[in-house]
């Protein structure tokens, strides 16, 4: 998604954000966006590790059942 924007698009977005929110509000908005992205990544990492753990447990159980 972001790879298609390019430098001119990012500059345009920054200028529009500066006009809409003003220079005093931009750092606060940036922190909020950064925090949201970190929380989202943390949640998706947790989900991915849970899925990997489930698959590993299923594989171990299947191997155990095949040996008997």
C-alpha cells in the first residue's frame, strides 16, 4: 500500500496534514499513530505465535499417534 505512494505523495500528505491539523497538533497525532501501529503489530505477533504453537502441538500429537 505505502510502496505505491512515492515521495511526492508523501510530501503532499504531509502538507495537507500540516494545513488541516496545524504544526502544534502534528507531533501528538504522530505519536498516536505510532502507538497504534505498535499495538497492532504486537497483537498480530501474538496471534501468529499462538497459531504456530497450535500447529506444532498438532504435529507432535500426530507423530505420537503414528508411532503407536
